[in-house]
């Protein structure tokens, strides 16, 4: 890093107005992310109309702050109410909410804040040191590779669906069907619309998320109206160094997953967090508690990954002009409005913008640590509210948040329908997480598969051949095969045979 690069890196740190804008954006992002229906993408989009006349550094400082704060903020309601504030926090709710039910919301939010900031810094470091290299690698991904990534995500239902693989696959398939509703992305023909014009726009995944998590959770808690709320222990919020060091190896691994997935155009923190959760569940042999019942490993893995994915998403945006996720797509539009051209020439023509963004991301993570560890006591009181007050509040927030997405009353009807349907599924032992995963990944699977087949001129045997001839595709294919085999009933039998053979080989004669 040259002297001029250092100057631009610390620009937001040394100029009070830029520091203030970054701090304000981070604080606002935390609360925007915590409210279901108010997405970070929406907040950044609205900001463009207010900041197009600003200096570019001022506008970017505010947007970066909201981006970082918003991704983290979704974890607050995921832990406290089992309602993810953002898709990237879906996996956080799997073990975060059980921790709140145990009265450990304060510790859960404290540990997740520190690990989230750690993941954010990993993303910033990779962005600063390896942006061109990672961006070049991400360009090598073909449509067939995105198809395999999406299939891997769908196969995670085996990890997210409790003990029944069949119920998880069924829930994931339902999500894929819901994700297909609307106009075909390639032909613009209506699919599953039943001739209804209002369904041509499809089902927004946030609408499904609020319905399946928010309303279904409110209905599910009707069974506990007379139960005394669990008193939350908020006496110790800031985790000790011993706790941080204990989870550091896992956090490093999941942060790397977050950066790599975030750097793939069109993926983002939601897929990164789910893959990180699956990684933790597969690799942690002795979790603090069983996964799904309040394991801190299951809380920290997705939180480190989705924050690390922020730095990853900036890599293709700044170096190639390709958005890593929906938020960076909006930020690209903001850069064009300000007369800048994200892409290969950006680091040559305006290198100061790259280092200013890197420094701004680092500063935002510092503010995230400060603001994330404050106000926890107030947030924790939400869980202690009587159910008679809490349930109507959840319903009202769900309705307002859903309507705010597109100002469309039809979305509210969908959300309420999904809420009732999700409640029925949960009564029969189904998990709703795989459904949301299917809604998010279904369209990606559809488009990637069709583009991959079209790239071989609709020659299906040639498409199958490409799955084993390209190095990247071959690795992903083997990973999918392994995930399929490892989730069959034969896998435990095979592993037990292997262990017996090892014990026999090591037994002294």
C-alpha cells in the first residue's frame, strides 16, 4: 500500500463529517435491518435520491454504513423473536432464538456482535489484498456452476430440517415452486399465475420470509399465552477473550466461506450464511449444545459469514463492475450517477475510490462493534413482554413491513396466507427455513440450468459431460454427490463399518 493509498484509506477516519456520516449510516442500518420488511437494498435505493447532489465520498460513506449495519441488524429480531430482519439472518434464527428461549439473549447478541465484526474485518482484508485475484476467479464461474451452488443450497435442507430429511426436501421443494410464480425470466410468459394479472410480478422472497417466520411464529406463540416470559440474563453482554478464542477457528473458516460466496455475482450473505451454518454443523464434533437447540456455533457461523460477504460483494463490483448482490447493484447505480465507472479501469483511473471504500468498510465495522454492544438491554426486553402484547405487535410489524416492500396490498394477503400455512406446517413438524431457502434459490436454479443447457446448444449429453470436464464444475459436482450420499440412510452404516475396520487395524495382535 503506497502513501497515497494510506491517505485515502484513512480519509473517513480523519475527516469528522465523513466519520459522522459513517456512524449515522451504521446506526440507522442496524435498526433498518432489525425491522422485517425494511431491507438494506430499499434503504440504499432511497438514499440515492437524497444523495445524488452530494459529494461522492459523503454519499458512499453513508451507504457503506447502512449496508454494514443492515446486514448485522437482521440478527437482532432473529435471536429475540425468531423473525429474521433480513434473508442473511435466516440461519441465525436456528440457534439464536433457542438461546433467547433459554434466557441467554444478552450473551447471544454480545457474542454474535463481536464475531460479526470479526467476519466483517476478514472481508475487508481480503478485499484490500486479493480483490483482483478473487474477482478473476469468480469470473470463471459458468451458469452450470451457479446451478450446482444452488443445488448445494437446496440440499442444505437436510441440515436445516431437523431429523426428517423427507420433510426438509418437501419444504424445500415447496419453496422452489413458490419462487417460480410470476413471469418467466427468459420468455416473459406467466407461470403458475392461473390467469391472474396480480401474480405476474411473482412472490417477493421477503414477503414469504415475513409470513413463514413472523406470522407463523405469532400464531405458534398463541399456545404459550399463559406462559410466564423467560427472564433474560443481560448482566454479561461483552464476551470474554476466552470465549472469543474458543470460537475463533470456526469463525475464520466461515468468514472465508462468506468472502468467497459473496464474491460470486448474484449470491450474497443469505446463501453464504446457510452454507456456513451447514459447514459448522458438519465439522463441529462437540458443540456447546445440539444444533437447533441453542448451539453458539450455530449462531456464530452464519453471523461471521454474512458480514464477511459484504467485503466479498464489493470485490466484483469495484474490480469488474459486476454487482456481488442486490445492494452493490444499487451502489453501482449510485457510482454511475456520480460520474464514476466501476470496472477494470476504476483502480487505474480512480484508485482513491477503492482505498476510500476499503477504509470506510473498516471504520463501519468499528462503529458496528460500538453500536452493536449498546442498546442490547432495551432489545432484550422485547422477549420479556407478555404474549398478549408481543403477538399483536409482531402481526402489526409484519403487515406494515410487508406493505412497505412494494406498497402492494396483494403482498399482505400473500404474507398472511404464508403465515397460516407455515403455522399448519409447523404443527405437523415441518421447518419453514427450507421453504424460504427454496424461494430464494429456486429462480437461480431455473435460470442457471437453462443457460447452461443453452450454452451447449440444447445438447443435454454435452451438458452432462461439462459437469466432469471443467475443474471448478467437477469440484462442485463432487461436493453435490457427497452431500447427497452423506444424507442417505446408508451413510451412517458405511461410517460405522469404516470405524470398525480402523479399530481392527489399530488393535494390537
